[in-house]
């Protein structure tokens, strides 16, 4: 297993980094492949850098790495003796790929850690079963790409333990079920969203893993990956904001970063992909999108999840020398009971970087295709935090949420976004065009996706304009303003402006809405929460339990309606959506008030969110 991997790789990598990846040539790809390790492994490691072998030989005794070893061996041992993963499709999607991926990665890594044949045999059997499945659902190529990625990786890791017959059989199956199906519903080869990132990651990984069996084809596939995926990276410009939201950042960017790591380890270069405008700064966007409660600003099709271990952010922190991006990963690394990082801690040998304070400013603004803003009172865990959605509803995976916000204080998410609804629960009905983003699309009849579920001002309960665009603009420290006129619609108002002011000393958030020339009868102000709500005149008292090391403790927030005088709060139960196809929103309600425009057609409202500690 000789390896041709010298310092020349680094110098050529720097040449590539200065080039436009779209202009890469087949000759450059061929040259990179000639420098690739001649043997295996070559996916995310080389024979010289193999972290599993270092542990196996006893040359790596880092406690976090040994813990990762123990996790891998437990996962592999637990899966031994189980029947191979059967084919399963749920609606449009392959749904057996995740369990399959967990198993074959654990088996192949366990073999490298121990040299025990039982893990190779189990991995072979899983792969033989998978290539015999009916198909890998190529009409929804995301699942196919995942199968290519993990099968290519596991094959590479156990390559030396396979017979020539095994290798030929697996390669034939990967071609038949995966690579030969690239033309099936292949719109993703021309798109600028997460599909291109995910699909090309799978194709690139397979092309490198199986290079010996198809050198000419592999180089052409790699050239397509390098020259086509930049279209999906252009939306990160100029500051790294991801238009599809923080949830899809984890998915799309995670797979793209995997591809970059594969390229860097195999070729010593990312062909200039990492250096594309905005991408190297994208860690700032992700960090700004998580509040001190641990929850993300889950706009667009993102779920209501907490911050967990993020492999892509770990890789980016090492690559950009930004340890402040991976503070959570650092905690996981040092936690002897961590359940995360089985592979990523081992495959990122420079991690953890020295501890560093966050460099991201308290006021964050992006100016990309779907801009957002986030304000913090401090870096304290009890800080106040507000994140505001700009942009437009008609972007990929978008909701009618332009102008909406979330708010944290005392480690609690008070004003929340319900997040997305399971796609299949809607698709199976056959009556809703879930991915049609037109103004009159039935997509917007899903409660969680339309504007009535979000923290917005709405005229006559009418839909917002899906092509209306708004940019959060800084008006000073802790102050953000949005012109929402085109979003509300000029047929309903002549002007609509929303301003957020966060007082860093008191943590109070003030929200001011001004609508002029209103042509409707009623303006509705709404905020969604899962806290217990009690109306007391112009104040709604919110209470929510927060888990601490000392047990659950109550936290309190007052939502104060300062203007206009005479308006009154109503707490609306939204635990059940208004339509039969809507999913449940357990424990959620909306704080709502409605009022007509004044004689001049204007509506002016002021609402304050006041942590109770500063209201007494």
C-alpha cells in the first residue's frame, strides 16, 4: 500500500485554491487523482494518517479518542447478528439508508480498530443486501446519494480485507443502483440548493472510493462535482448566511463539508470550493442562529431542535482557525459520557483548538439572498436574544415568516417558531402541492407554513406576498428595522414598518409596528409561545419551567401592550391546527390582539417583552 502523497500536494492545492472551481479542467482532475493515495484508505484519511490504526497500535491514548473507540465498538457489537437492513421506502423517500449507514460505518471502523474478521463479514453482508434492494429510490436522489457516500466510505475502509470478487460485486451494485441512476429526475445537477450539495457529495465519495475500477468515469464525475456544486455555494455570499435556514444548513452544509474533507484528504486541495465568497465565514451565521436557550432560530422548513454536536461546524472551526465556532463540540470532546463525535473527533486530528472567546458581534446582520438579523444583550447564558427573519417566503423551503422573530431570556425560548411539519404527512394526502412556492399555492394552507402561525402583523388575516422582500437594517446598537410594505402587500397598506429594540442593560425587547394607508378592516398582532399564559389587563404573564441541575425552576416573562390604549389581549389555543391535515402543536398558544385602523388608516402598536426580574 504505497502512497504518493508528498509536499507537492500542498503547493498544488494552493494553486487550485486561487482558481475558480467552475473553470476546473479534466486535466486538473486527472492530475489530482494521480497524486491520490494508490492504496486504501483514502476517504477522509490516508494509510499514514489512519486514526483507527493509531488507536489499535496504542500510539494514540487520548481519552476522548479512546471513548470514541468504545462507542464505535459498542455500536458495531450491538449490530452483530442482526438481520441485514431491509429495503424500505416511505412515500417519495428511501427510509432505510440511515440505519444502513450507522451499521456499515460502525462495522468498517470497528474492523480498522481491531482487525477482527467478524466486522468485515457483517459489513459485507449489509452491503450485499443493499445492492440487492429493489432500488435506491433514484427518483428522489438524496437517499441514493447517501447510499453512495456511506457505501463508498465503508468499502474504502475495509478494502484490504475484501476479495477481488467482493470488490467487483460491490462496485457493480454501486453502479447499478447509484451512479447509473444519476439521470433519473436529475434536476438537482443544475440547482443552487442543498440537493446539489448532498447529491454531489455522494457521487464524489463513490468516485474516489472506486477509482481503480473506473478511472476515466470517476474523473469525469469528479469534474462534474467540482464545476457544478459551486452554484449551490454561491448563495452563501457575502457573509455566509444560508438561505434555506439553520436546519438545512446542518444538512446541506454538512454534506458539502464532508465532500471538502474527502477532497482535502485524498488530493490535498478543495479545488477552490472552500474559498468561494462567503463560505469561509458561514460559521458566524450558524453561531448567530442559536440563542442562549440552546434552540436555533428555526425559520423556514426547520424543526424545533436544540443545539447538538455539529460535525460540519467542528471541521470548519479547524479549517478557519475559529475555536469559538466549536465551543459546544469542545464540551462534548471533554465529556467522558458524550454520545457524539465517534468519527469526527478522530478524523479531525487538530481538534480541539485552544479555547477562545466568541468573535461574533452581539449584533449580527446578513445581506444575502434570505437575510436575517440577531441581537444579544450579552454572551451570558441568561442573556436576552432576538432573531429576526427578513428575505421572502418563496425561497426554497420558505415559510410566510418575513418579519417574524424568536426571543430568549433566562435560558428560555419565549417567542417561538413552530417549525416545519413532516413532509410525508402532507404529501400522502395528494391534495397539497407542498413544494410549490406560488402565491396561490396550497402549500400555504398548512398552518405551520403560512403567516398566521408566525409572530407577525397581518391585515384581515390575508396571506403575505411570497415575492415581497425585506432586509433587516441596523438603526443603531441593538436596533433593527424592516420595511415590510411589499411583504404585507400594497393592496393592503401603503407602508408597513417593524422595529425591534433590545435594551442590553434590562434585556427588554420592544417591538414597534407602524402601518399606514391600511385598506383592510382589522390588523392582527400575534406571538406564539409554549409558556403558560395569564392575561392581566394590558399584560400577559408567561411562566415556563426551566431544567437546571437543581431541578425544574420557574421562569417568568411579561408581555406588555403599551399602545394603542384600549386594545386587549386574547390567548388563542393552537395546540390543534385549524385544518385536518395540520399536525399538533402540543402546549402552544398565541398571544393575539386585533384592532381597526384609525381614521387616517394608520395602525401603531408597541409591545414589550420584559423578563420579570427587571419589571419589579
